[in-house]
């Protein structure tokens, strides 16, 4: 695949992936708002507890094969097809084993996650493992070939499932069963659609030599996934054991809410970035150029969003969570601000490790972060929730520093180059934040804040357009959206992403 063709595929994939995430992230909150008024918090609690087990089992059943199939450069089509078949049957077999174990020990598992007597819920929910196993490898094939358009339609259908299945079942009083059935039906529909539209179909082929080769790569991706899972849930366990359920609710809900906002931009870009870098892993110069351009263009949305979340944290908390969640506003602001910086300077680095076939580095970074995270949480939680908020948020900076060290030592990738790469967006976001802070002190209320947010957004893009690189990046974004750019007389042709 030449650079021109790859550029077109990356641009198209980015467009469809972004559209997918924006629509999904708009539909899901609306659905949850409706369900929250139909179901009790206990119903959501049952499903959340079950999902802890299923998320861990799902992670194990995938075994990192998705990343291998996207990243690996196969010698020919036969080797690629054989590897996909081995990954599919291995994934499905492991899922069957885990599903059987969960069903056999459903009652003890239900008690372990705090829902004694609800073993049947755990058992029924475990069938989700089989359904996701049927679609997991299919999704990897679509991503490998940048077919994000198909993934868009499947994802959109999936997010509409709760509207046509879960909500009606909740209306007739099925409580947490409505959520369980809706999830199963959504996974079933996704598996069917992905299989029907895929050019690749499973065939009865298996080779243990191929499995061994794949597993040597995937074992490190799996270990990394486990470390990420531990990083995600360790805070939940510590807060649950040290503070009240009230603060546990604030802690979990805040992280999920803010991450959901930032995921509108990050999830879309991350999928395409990994696929793109994997195809360029042997071309160091182009690899570096694409990586820098991806994070620079991503920063145009992510950095000002983080600043805005911090400045208008009370407004955002009231809109998304309600007045009863006022104590969450500090965590909402800090988590949003620090997370936006971490995404640009830390999170995207992991895509470099994986695309270069070095998942061990990503695992190393996660373990080093866990070593710093666990004592930070254990110490700060003793001084109350506010101390925990500062500790949990600021420790993310350590994650950035570790990534910088690894990028420089292993890939000779200077952190200063990464910083210089986003100076236009950083400067514009900081200036916007300064104006927003002043305006926020001058008045309060939804109307005033809404007008200020609109004004600050305009200010941000005006300042960004004063930088030559900022103008070029805006041209790329507007060109991809098919919007003519008239903000500059610069006649140079900008290069598309990739």
C-alpha cells in the first residue's frame, strides 16, 4: 500500500470513527437518563457488579489476538487467513470454557461481587462472552483494512438497542433483567451483522505453531490488559473499603462521566492511530510524522475541552449529574484537566509500543504507574475524599513522565519534540482558559455561562488560527468535513492525516 492510498484510508477511517463515537456518546447518555428514571439504583448496581466479572473474563478470552491481527505484517494472504482462523477458534474456545465456569460457580461469584442469591443473573449474563467472541476477531479484520464505515453502522445499531429493547422491558417491570437482556441482544445483533458483511468467514482450520507464534505476542498484550484493568478498578476497591458508598458513587460516576466526554475524541482517534502506525512500523520517518500529526490534531479538541471542564466544572456537574452531586465538581474539574493532558502526552504513546510490536513496553509503563498509584491512593484516602481527589488526579502526571522516558530511551523520541508539536493548541487553550476564568468570576447562571463558553470557543479558534501550523491543521479538519476554509490567504496545500 503506497503512502497516498494509506493517507486516503486513514482520513476516511478517522472520519467514520469520529462520527461513530460522537453519535454513540450522544445517544448513550440520553438512554441512561431515561433508564435512570425507570430503574432503581440497585438494578444498575447489580449489572455493574456483574460487569466487573464479565469485563475481566472478556479481556482474558480476547487474549490480545485483536492487536496481533491489526499490527502484524503477514507474508501472504494465506498466512493472514490461517492466523485469523486460529485466533477465532482459540478465542471462541476460551470463551466457552469461561462461560461454563461462570455458570458452574455462579452463586459463589454473585456473593463475591456483593449480590448473594443472584447467581442466575451472573449465569445468564455470561452468555455475552460467547457473543463477543464471535465478533471480536471480525472487528480486528475490519480495523486492519480501515473499514470503519461498516463498524460505524454496526456500532450505531448497537447503541439504539437499549431504546428498542431495554427501555420497553424496563417499562414492564423487568428491572435489572432489562439491562441484561438488552446487552445480550445488542451483542447478538453485532455478531450477526459483522459476520454477514465480512469478506472473511470462519473455516475449520487450526495450527498450534501459528497459535504459539501469536501467543508469544499476545501474552504481553494480555498482561498489559490485565494491568490496565487493575489500574481501572484498584481505586474502586480502595474507596469501597475506606469510605462510604456515597463517596464510592461520586468516585466511580465522576470518572465514568468525564472519561465518556473525552472518549468522544480519543476513542475515535485511537482505533485509527493504531491501525495506521501498524502499517508504517518499518518506515520510521513516516511513522513519526503520522504520530505527531495525529496527536497534534487530536489536541485541537482535547486540550481546550480539558480546560473548559475545569473552569466550568460546577455547570457541567449540574447538567450531567444534578444538584445532588455538587461534591463531585472538584473531581470533575481536576480529572478532566489532567486527563486531557495525559491523553496527548501519555496515552497515545502506548499505541506506538503496540504498533511497533513491543507490547512489553506498554505493560512496563502500566506496572510502574500501578506502583505509584496504589500507595498514593492508600495514603490520600486516609485524609478524606478531597485529598483522594487531588492524589488520584495528579498521580496521572507520573504516567506521562514514565511514557516520556520509555519513548526517549527505546525510540529516541524526544519529549520536547512532543511538546513543541502542540505548542499552538497549548497556547491557545491556556489563553482561552484565562479569559474563561475572568468571565466566570464576573457572573453566574446557565445563560451567562453558556454565552461565555461560546465566546471562549471563538476566542480559542481565533488564537489558534494565528499560528501557521494551527491554520494548516484546521484546514485538514475542515477539508475532511468538506467545509471550505476561508480563515487564511495561505495558498499552500495542506497534507491530510497520514
